[in-house]
């Protein structure tokens, strides 16, 4: 089974719709919850157990030909069966997947994607397969029963 969670802070000066648009670069936003966290700040939370909710992320990695970068980042940030990926919110709003290592690297806060699966290697291979000369060596179907 796969568990996907996305969190993004919405600051008082931000529009929730724009934050949702940024998140949609990474995941489908079908079931977004917006939680009030105080002092005008809110948190958008999306949870899913459907691997296909990551299809936007899968597609953006190919569109911008950043499979090697994404694979390296995911392997670096993998801890057992979990990967935590942070994205620059402003870049995501423009449709790009710009990986960051700290929320401080994104002036408006980060979009944080957490993927947990007992078969995390299959998830990584589907999202960002190995490449040669920038081309995927293989493409696999989305993993089932991850």
C-alpha cells in the first residue's frame, strides 16, 4: 500500500486557490483539506492511497527532463520506506518541480510531499527511472499493491 501526504502552508498574504494550483503540479488536489493553524495562517493537506494521484509529478519530471535529478533527490531523501520531498512553492505555481532541501529556500514556504510504501523502490522506478544520455532506460506501469 502507498500513503501520500502533501502539506503546504498558506500565509495570510497568499490565496488558497493559487496554493492549490501550485500543489496540482505535484499531485491531484481532489480531496484537499484546509486547516486553520492560527494568526491568519492555514495549512493545505492532501492525503491519498492512490499511486495515480502522483501522475502530475510523474508527468512534470518527463516534461522538463529532470529524471536524473529527481531520482538522485529521492534516493538521498529516502529513509527506509518513506521519501520526503520539498518543492519551491512559487516554482510549482509556474508548473515546475524545483526541489529544495529546506523550507527556508522557498520564500513563501515549501510544498512537502511524503510518500510511504513497503515497495518504495518500485515507486521511485515509476516516477524517475534510471536514464542513459537523458533518456529513460525503461518505463514501467504505476506499481500496484504498493
